[in-house]
């Protein structure tokens, strides 16, 4: 496995998890803004615009991508909780990452958005009943997804990209 591409391993989740695991995952999401800020602390413009791995997105694009995914995740949870098994679109992450707001924009606005969306998301998820975590939505590529499964995926996603950022920054320091 490419450890630069999957520094914490590929995602593995289940459709239902324990209340203890849910709490841990919600705390992971709640702490994501602080970990993201720490991972990019002191990054120069040239560092932000350098790919995090060969053929990959820049550090700037990864930061914006994390926020895009959190925003989409928040909406997916809300749709799953308020509609009966809705069909929700996937989003073309590469196309989103190629847009000017991801390639040229300072990361500060995304870090601010991250604070708000993570606070709202953790408050929402902390309020759910065990039955709510079994609610579903349909994803065009993954099929039927439970709230439990998506909680695991979203928590993994943040850890995954922060590990990529930290690894890239560490590698650059050792190469210098």
C-alpha cells in the first residue's frame, strides 16, 4: 500500500457501531479544526502550493478539500435524518479541488468554516438516538449508507488527510 497516499490505511467501516465508538468518532470530528490548524501552522505560500505527494493535490487544495467534505458530510447527515432514504449525489472531488477557490484562495476562510461546521456537526451527532444512527441514504457509488457508516468515514477522512499533510511537511523538512 502507498503510505503517502494512505498514511493511516484505507478506510474500513461497518454499517453499525457501538455507542462508545460513536462518541469517540464524534470527538474526532469535533477536534478536527484544531488538528488541521496545527498541521498547517507556519506553512509558507510555497509550501501550501506544493503537492503533498507526487501527482497529488497541493497542501492548499487538501485543506480546502477537507472543508468541502465536512460541508457535504453535514448536509448528508441532515438529509439522512430528515428524509426517508434519500438519493444523494456524489461530488467530483478532483473537479472541486481544481476550482480557483481551492487552488488560489488563502486557507484562513476554510479554517474558519471548519470551526463552525465541526461544532454544528458534533452537536448534531451528539444529539442522535441509536435509531437515528441506523437511518440511511443512497450514494450513487457506495449504495445504501447508514449514518453510523458515514460517521466512521468522515472521521477517517479527516485523520487521513491530516496524516498526509503532516507526512508531506515532515518529508520536506528532512529533505531540506
